[in-house]
């Protein structure tokens, strides 16, 4: 009898090992690697060049999404803006994040989850003793030049078209002066106000450099989204990310991460 048991054990062991290997391989096959391009120089939204682990609000949200979706393995890589969308079109990347707004052209070109990853709050930065609170208060004021064709330029141009009787003067510039220096120019009186999305770390600069600068309430709010390479295999990924983002908003994770990186709850503006 012991001999029979030993023989059976000898035959059983290879079968158990084979089953274990099959199960492990099956699980590995089920985990799909998702390559993601993140903004390389948009602190605190996202930063980290190639070879460095991306940091910031969006990378943290991506990690939280991945924790809810074990069927995927997210691999993030910092990339310049133009490289992100180009890489997404060619299939080099499966996804991209970088404070992207939803637009008809992007909706045709990419898959975009129904739930936003964040919100861009356009605010007016002025000296603490100024009476500037909203766009109409900028009539007759000197506004820091804005990037030609950029989001701020488009917003102010559209606002002016919608309010033809209230003349707000802006000038376009491609000088690329860092916004911390622009805040100092408002502080020293060279300009009366600066218009920028609030997710670029302005409040940290104001606090650290003890600037007497205040921020208005949002003058416009734009939802920001993840872009996904448009293909049949990515439809499930798009749906999974939509659901994960809804859950992260509901359980307070997006609130916590926005407080951590922006010093304010932007999730309250996410619809």
C-alpha cells in the first residue's frame, strides 16, 4: 500500500506543478500592460522626464485607477506635449494625460472616458489690495501678456466677444517667462493682473515667497480628461477607466489628491 501511494504521489506532483504553471501563465496573460505618456514639465499637475518616475496629481490618480483595475499594469513615461499626442495617434502610447480639455476634434481622434480626471480652474491673480474679483474688473487694467493661441488667450478672446461693451485688453506673447516671475511682476506693479489655470502651483509660489497676491474665484472651469488611443481593444479600457474615476470621486480620493497637490479641492467642480 505505501508503494502505491508513493507511485501515485510521483505521478501527481508533475500534474500539480503543471497546473500551477498554467494558472500563473494564464494570470500573466490576462494582465495587459498600458503605456501612458504623462506631462514632463507641468508641476504639480505632472512632471518627470524619461527615465524618472512621473510625479504629481495625474500620476497619483493613475496609480489609484490602476489599484482598482488589476487586469492592467500601468507604465508611465514623461513626454513633451507634442510627443504625447503624436505617440497616442501612432500607438506608441495607449493613454496620455496632461490637463487635456475635451474638444470635438479630440473626441473624433481619441477615446475619452466619460468621467474627468481633474478640473482646470481659470483664475485672476492680482495684488491683495486690488478691487479685482472678476473679468469685468479687468477693464482698463494692464494684464500680463498671454501665450498666443493658448488656452488663456482663447478664453479671454471669447469672453470679449461675449461682452463687447466691456473692453479687456490682452497682448499675445511667446516669450515664455515663467509664471513665478509673472506673479512678481504683478506684485511690483508692472501689471495689474495675471490670468492662469490654478493647477500650475501658483499658490505654493505665493506662500513660499510671501507674495501679497490673491486669487479670484474661478472665472471659467474646464474639465480635464485622459486621452486613449482609438482602437477596438481599448474600448474596454475606456469603460473601465470611466468607472474607476467615478468611484475615486465618490470615495473622496480625488479630493484628497487635489488637496495634496493643489491646496484646494478641484473635485467639487468635476461633473
